C-alpha cells in the first residue's frame, strides 16, 4: 500500500472517531456537509479545530489524562448504539 493511501486511510479513521463522538451533530454538521464551502459551517469547523487544539494542550499539560480518556473511548467503542444520529431539527433543516 502506498504512503498516500495509508495516510488517507488514517484520516478516514480519525474522521470516523470524530463522528462517533457525536461532536459534529452537536454543531449541526451532518454527513455530506462541506465544511469549507458552506459559509454557515465555517464557525462549526473553527469550533472543532479549537476544541482539538485545546485537547492537545490539555494532554501536554497533564499526560495522566490519557488513561481517563482511554476508559471513555473504550466504552464508547463498545457501544454500538453510539452512532451519528440526526435530530429531527437537523433532518428538517437539511431536508434529509
């Protein structure tokens, strides 16, 4: 497998983890939205990036957070019902 394909696979997997966290749905982002082209979603994209940067800083400041986050993540990965779900309001706004 080429390096480019490996990097693409990793990015897709990371995106899947982000979706599984339900963070996008909390910001009214649904699959198929274009975060670069849709002006109304640029704010949501900036919020996600800011949160991830803050998360990175928190981990640098307190490496012990890894074990806590591991436990949360392990539980969420085992929960098959913790999938990206649209609220009724999101469905109406996006005509899904």
